[in-house]
């Protein structure tokens, strides 16, 4: 293997990926801002946001996972030079994303009573319910936004979603400041204020990206002139055949992290708050890998459309290598600053909650040590998944992720977390086991398929 064959792709891979990374970090930044600002109120409020988000994250994963089917279809159609196929991918994808958004919102509302039956602290449940209701509704504009985002990504215009997300985050910070703490004459709404800020910023994000695409002469024909009478079952089936297993892949991973939130809640509000801090920080680095995953999906999708299978494998491997190098940096940061990073969240000047906050920091510091080790497996598994989606291989990866997270990972988390002295650390060791299994099996799948295409 000549290393330069892969390293020469790093610059273009990063150019394509960094806007996606900033956009994905923007989604996480909304949660980060909510967590830091709400964390200043107290550990119960932070745990409530964590519990509420655990439900919405599962629903969101289904919508976002499904929307990823749009990108490889757009990338392949665009590489072929087919306007009709490209617009059909967006039009039918948007129709399905809107439908799914309404369904997942309704699903969260139906499941809301489960909050009171999950062995969570009562004070946390009471605070979480109104927050959950508001943020669940925000899933509708968010998932509709995803349809336009995935279209723009497929056209290699990854900066559009980045700009929309940056705008939404600035708006969210301002609204949180005004509504959580009751500044400039606004009511002091606490956790509910964080939910309202998230809802308004996501609606603004959807409007922004549509107006941006519409303002570009090249893209205006794609995002206007939609007619329901032109919806075709054959195209819907094609998108569903790719989108449904992609949604399952993301669901299986998000659900295992959600299970970690619930298991932590059984251990108490401090364990749950610590879990949320560690999860929030590790999510920031995961979004970098997610951006590279989108780059892999776009570039592999293009090469598939061109039937350049040798290039497909070389480009994918270059992205895998780049991911490993970045994960080394992230792992080092978590190892070196595991005790300092959690201090960003609680208010250490709050003497009434000082003992709880110090315990939260101590638990989170241990979890970040484990997070340092699963940077590699988490990064590799999501980037390889992106390459497989670009190849339009989705069903076997869905099975792999189910086995990795729910046959391997969850039983370990459950046993070590609730039945041994490992507690919170045991829960995260299960996550490490699941992610590592997923990374190994998914790479074996990619290696097999890419070599088969070349032959």
C-alpha cells in the first residue's frame, strides 16, 4: 500500500466534510447550550433535559436516519447528469420525511406516560414532561430540514446546511438566555424556556435553507414546483428501501445511548446528570466522524454512479485513515482533560447543590476515560456506515448494528451498571463493547463488498 494514494485525498475530503461537521456540531451545540444553561439551575433540571432528550433523540434518529437515503440517490443521479432523477429524489424524500416527522411526533406523545414508569426520580420526571412536549414538536421542522440538507449534501453543497445551522444556533443561544433566566423582561421559564428556544430555532433553520436553495438559480428548479399529483409509488418504494434500514441503523445506535441514560437514571439524578455531560461531550467528537461519514457517502455514491469501483475503494479507505488520525487527537483530549471538561456544566458557586455537583463531575470524569477509548470504534463504525450507504448497501449493516448494540452492548451495560460496583462506568463499558463490535463487523462487510465490485 502506497500511503500517498490515500493521503492525497485528505484535503478534498476535509473540504467536503468540514461544512457538514460544523452543521452536525450545530445540532449538538443546541443540546450543549441547553445543557450548560440549564445546568446552571441545578442537577435535577439538567437530568430532566437529559431524560426528555432521550425520548426525542430516539425519534429524531429515525427521521434523520431515513433522510440519509436521499444523499446517495441525489449524488448518483447528479453524477449521471439526470435532472429528473435528482429532483425526484428530493421531492419524494421531502414527502416521506414530512410524513415520518408527523408520525414520530405522535409516537413520542403516545409514549410520554412511560416517563412515570421508568424508575426515574420524581422531581426529574415532573420537569421533563413539558420540555419533552415542546422539543418533540420541534422534530417536525427538523426532519423536514434534513430532506433539504441531504439534497444539498448530495449536490456537494455541504456549506448550505452549515450556514442554516449556525444561524439557528445563534438564535437558540439568544432565546435560551432570554427565556431560561427571564432576561430583558421575558418570563423566567427554566427548562420550558430551553424547549421553546429549540423549537423556534429549528423552524427558522428549515425556512432558512429553503430560501437559500430557492435563491440560487441552479437549485431553484429543484426546490420549487412540487405537486402531490406527481408522487410516484415506484420512487417512494426505492427511497423507503434505502431509508428504512438506514433509519434502523441510526435507531439501534441512538437507542443504546438512550438506554444508557435510562440506566443512569435508575442509579440516581447525579449519575444521570454525569452521563448527560459525558454523552454531550462525546457527541461533539462523534459529529466530526458523522461529517466524514457524509463525505464518504457522497464520494462513494458518485463513484458508484460512474462505476469507478477501484476509485470507490481507494477514496473510502482514505476517509477511514483520516478518521483514525482525528480520533487519536480526540482520545488524547479526553484523557488529558477528563476532570476539567465536566466543570463547564454545573454551577460550582451554588453552595446548596455543591455536594451533588462535585459528585456529578467525579462520575463524568470516569466516563470520559472510557469515552476516550471508544473514539476509535465510534468514528470508524459511522464512517464505514457512510461508505456502505453510498454503495446503497443497507440491510446487512442494519443487522450488524442490531447485533453489536443489542446482543453484545446492552446486556453488558445492564449487568455491569445495575448489578456490579462498576455502576455508571459499567454502563459505558457496554457502550464500548457494542461500538467496537460494530466497527469490526462493518469494516469486514465493506472490505468484502468493495473487493467484490472490483472483481
